[in-house]
């Protein structure tokens, strides 16, 4: 209250360090303005140090390298202290060695925080895509160490070929002799030379496949020395005479000897010989009709140099025909001068020349003939081709001096023409068998006696090729056991004559998966006639009806099929229309089984019992002309009569057999007329001879005592309105 200007408290902040910047600690003073120890502001961040009063902006320096990261901070200091930096230039604040100004090393890290990672310190490496250790200069990668597929050098000229670093040089091989022309080369990164090029050079005769250097004869001319006298043919006037390089007096091939010293060479006194011979070629098989063979004309040592061979020949035009006449390959006589073939007269005129002349024996002409089909040339024959005179022209040799030398001639040796294979006899037809009795393997088939007869070579051996079922590999011998397996076997019979003409016959042997039984059937009682009857053969659950012809009481069911088994069990046999069944076990007898049974007759309706119904059928059919196999005609004559009744009487009440015993069922002793009519068997009512409505033993006794009543005729029945025709009398 002592100062009139001051009348209210003034809010201020404590200024402990006297820097005029207050702390956050507030106070009130009775002044017009802040006095010493106080400040009107609270901006001092540290009121204990007069020099520090404002916070400064800094950056975290986690690695302590004085370079800050990009994480900002503020501190109450005059400058950055430890853990802080005034800059944010550190590109990795976790590693103290990484900061601006650090030395950049190649480590895939930016050490100096300038221009990226490893700038200026990487090594350039080169792609090695072919893995040959040499790099491709066009494919680079800068790295501290070689990446996979890169190397340190750039030497690879062929980066896509592991076999080559530098391009390969290839040389043109125009003559295809394997060595190229060094003056015509090309380079390539291919391991394979281009078409027409090779890897080797040095061919001085690039257009001569036989030479690499000119030699004595030059490129294009072979250095052939035919006579081995060390003088090539190109400069040897006698290329086929080792003793001469020039013809001399006697010509090449003839020594210039003068044994009698008369001043005349011995060669001038020689008379040459001309001959014919057959030439056998593997590609032209001779001696077969419609096939070709060659006849060669040749002459012996002529004693002088010959320029032409003049040939006149005749041939048997009924047996052979000339196709071509040509010089002999490799002969000095290679120039054809005249060729005339006259098929009407059967003659050949042929003149052939030698460019340089020849003083040696030589072959001069090849004549290809074809044997005429059907010509009788099977045996050895001669006079097919011979020397002759054609229009005063004989066969001669012409010397280089122009002299015509007569020759001695030899006709063609005897030859043979045969184009027919051996004839096979005894080859069986295709055969079919069932398995042998007692065998589940197959059937015995005896080897046939097959003979091969050749018109030219007499008998020839016969070979076999047997292919069994399921196999593709044939065997060459008939089975030692003679057993062929079930299935189809192919047997091929082969024979070949001395000239290679072949004959083949193929047959099949079929062995069926079944066996056969022959059943001898004997009918009981007296059977006077012959008949054909249906016999039922039952094996297991399978029944087969076999028609069997009987002579009297005996017939044979031949070849009844059985399933294949090592042993056969019981078989049941029955005459369908006449007997009850009987059974038996077949026995093996050779290739088949056999069985003999005796059948008991009297069953007319195939119910396998002999009873009153069979009597009824008899009465209904009595006296009627019938076939020998009619169901009530047991003795196989032509009528049903009392002789047939005896079979029913003797065997009455008998029952058929099966393989397990008697068949089920019971014989009927009586049957009512009503039941017969209900069953549609009106025709049997006639057997009610006593007219009591039943057919039974009384009716049998009535028949045996009196026969048929006068008013009941055979084939009729009694009715309310008198006699009516029988219907349904025959089952």
C-alpha cells in the first residue's frame, strides 16, 4: 500500500537461473513487472542453467557415429549431446561404421550413404550360359563376387556352345573326300561343320575325291598302278603289264621274246583262242525260267596288241533269248562298235574295241540271256550258245596294225535251267482231333511220311516249321511224344532243290478241348428189323440226342462228345422212344472211350418207366402200319402187334437208371379215362377194354384173353354215338 501504482498481484514464473526465462513454476508478486528471480514467460526448458533456456531440434544417433537417423527429437541443450545428432544423414543408424564419408567397400551394403549400394567398387562379371568357363561379353552383371552362371572373363566367342570358346574354322570339301580346301574356309560357333565343309584342311586337289595332292597324274586323274610296276597308268602305255611301260613289238601283255633268234618276235606265231562261259552273279541267279544269266565272251593271250574283238554267235532260240550285250566292266575292250541281235535267226554280231589296244587275255562281252519259260532244260544241256558265221563274218581279233587274226573257238559249256521246286507228296489235309481218352493235354498225331521229289535233283529233304498255340516261334522237329496240345498248331512242310527253288505246304492240326466216346447199344428182346433211333446220352447235366442206325438189336453211337477229363465218370443212355435209361462208366480204349449198354425196351412215352400208359399206347397203335422206329414198334418190323406187347409185359413196372441210382418216379398201375381226357390224350381211351372208366390190369388181362373187341377196331375208340376216329393216339 506504500506504492500507489501497484495495487494488484502480478502472475509471474520463477526464473531460478536469472536468464529472464521462467520455468513452469508459477508465482504472484506485487509488482508492475517481473523483477529479478521472476519472468513473465515459462519458456525456460532448464531453469538451472542460465545459458540453456530453449529446446533444440535434433535426430536420434543410435549407433553413436555422430550421424543421426531420420527419427527426430528435441533436447534442452545448446547442441546435440551423446545419442543425438544435429543431422539426419545416417542411412543405417544401427551400424556405426556406416555413415556419410565412410569408405565404400564391396559388401552389398551402402557404406557411405551416397548413390546406392557398392557404387564404384563392384566387379563386372560375364554370363557363361554354356558352362564352358568363358564368359559372353554381351551379357554382364556387376557384383562383389561372381553370380551363378557368370565368370570373370569375357573370352567366349561362342556363348551358346559349351564345346567351343573360339569359333571353329571349317573348310569346303567340294569333292567329299574328308579333307577341305584351305583357301575356302568359314568360321562358325557350331560343333558340326556346315553342309559340304569339314574340319581338316590341306586338300590340294579340292575337286578330286581320290587325291589330296596332284601326284604324277595331276588332279582329276587317279594314280592307279594296275600292274604294280611303280609307273602310274597315266604315264604307263602298258598299264596292265608289269614288265612293260610301252607295247613294243608284241604289244602289252606279250613279252618281246625271240627264242630262235630269227629276228621275228615269237608273239607273231600265236593263234589266240576265243571261248564262252556262264558268269554266275549273286544278283542275277541263273538257271531259272524267266530269270536271267550271263554268258561271257573272252579270248586268251593274242600274242600281239589287239584293238577290236569281232564276235559272231548263234543261240538256241527255243530255249533262251538275249536281253542285252555289253562290254565287260573293267575290260580294256570298253567301246561298243557294232551290236546286232537277230531273234528270227537266233544270231548275234558284236564288235567291241579297246582305246589303247591290249596284248593280254581279256574278257570282251557279256550277253544277258533269259531262259524261256517251259523250255525243256531241267537236265544238263549243251549247244545253247556257240560261235558261228554270220554273212561270211566269223569271230576274229583285229590287231592295232589292222591284221584280222583267226581264232580257235570253244562253245558254251553245258548248263541247266530249273525253276521248279520239289513236289511234296504225302502232305495231309488240315486235321482236327479231340483230346485222347485219359489225356487233358492233347492228342497223339503221328508224323506223316512226306516226300519231296525234284525233277532235276531226285528226292530232297523235307524240313518242318511247327508253331504251337500261343507261340510265335516255330520248332523244326515233330514232337517226340507225337502229342499236339489243345488249340490250333500250324505245320509247314518245306523243301528246296539244289538251285534254291523252294516248295512249301502249310497245314493246321486242331486239337479240340473235348473227348469222344463210342457207345455200343444193344436192345433187349428179339429185334428182327433195322431202324434208326434217337439215343439220348447224358453226361452230368448235359444231354445230347444222337441218331443211331441199328442192325437188328445192335447200334453204335460213334464220336459222342465228352468234356475233357483225365478220367470219365458215369454216362446215362436211353432210347428216347423205346427204352428206359441205363448208365455206365466209359473206359479208355486208344484215342477214344468206349461204353457198352443194354437198353430195356417198353417205354413208349419217354417217362423212363414201363407202365399202364405204355400199354395204352400199344393198344392205340396196334395193327397200324408204322415206321420201324415207331414208339410202340419195339422189334423194328412194320406193324405194331403182339410181339411188341411182349416187351411191355416182360419189363412191366421197370424203372430207368441214372448215375446216382433209379430215376425218380413210379410206374402207373392204372389211369382213369377222365385223367387221360383232361390231359388231351383221348387217343389212349381205346385201351379201356372193360369199359369201367379205368385202364388197368383188368384191361391187360382182357386183351391177353380175348384180344381187341369186335366193335373196337384198331385206330378207333368207343364213344356214346358209336365208333369214332382215334385222336392223340401217338405221343
